[in-house]
C-alpha cells in the first residue's frame, strides 16, 4: 500500500517561474507535513513544514498549501532560481515521530537559466 | 538547527569486507536514530530504527545480520555493512531525533563495493 504519492516525478521550469509539486497521503493520522530538499550527494534537509491547523504557510519564496479534506499538500516555489535545482521529497508523518519518515518518490526540479 | 555528522562521506571497499559508518549528533542528544538507504534516482527507504541502549528495529526485508546497528550513546550510532557485496553499493543516510517531530539528517555516505 503506497501511503504517499508525489507528483510530478520531474519538473523543468524557467528561471523566474513557479514550481509546483504535489503530495497526496492516505493516513489521516498524519499531522505534520514537511518538504525536504536534497542536492546530489547530500542528505535531505528540511525546507518547510506545515501543521494541519493552517491551510497555508509561506517562508520567503516557498509556500506550502494544505488541503486536509483532500489529503493533499503542495509546495510552491515562486521566482524559481537555478540554485533551487534539487530533488524534493514530501514526508508526512505524526507529531513526535522523531524522524521516522515515509518519503514520497521525489521530484527532480531543474530550473533553467 | 541541530547538526548531524556522518562519516565517512564516501568509502570504497572490496567485496567480502565490512564497512562501518558513523552518525553523530553534535549539539543534541539523539534518543532515536534512523538509517536510510537510497539507490540512484530513487527515494530514501528506511532500513532500521535504533534507540540508545537497545536493539535496533529493522524494516521488513532488511537483513539484521548484514546491517549491524549499534547505538551505544545518545550521540553516536553506527551502521556496519558486513561481508559487503556490489549490490550493497548505495547512498546511506542517517537521521536523528531529539524527542520531537523534526528529523535532522547527516550528509550521507556513498558506499561502493568493488
């Protein structure tokens, strides 16, 4: 049973454009919804996360939109830059999980100059 | 944020030998550490969960006798790949928790078995 479905698998965006990555989950017990960014040869790093009591969270150029009823959340990268080129993973989980994560399959983002 | 250091960053070993990878939480005590494996262009797959002072819990399909995990202190967990074979070549990543929800990841170890 695939608990986390992430799309698209890959994404090419022109510099300055908007990148949108989606994540759908099945487990209604999840209550922490993070996005991780991973550069080649490096471990993933937390980019931004949201809790279910809000529908949107913005940090700089990065925004999470959360739809509890649809069991989906998405990452929006505004004014995408070549430095944003990386693989992005969603990994919804439960509070207190201490990092026991089930990752989506990942989205490879390429931002063209 | 909290820092997790993983060592070595890369290692090449001969088939049949064992390799040890260290994961250290530098500025916090990690009650729980996690070990992941990532094949090229794929996602991270959880291998095992280690708790300080107790036996690790392995995910289904992961051979506990092949991937030995030791979590002897609140700041150090080690993963030993025993009798390594070329199919064990992968990117191994650890993460640590400090009692909350957020995971702090090491920089990963690229293992190549020749």
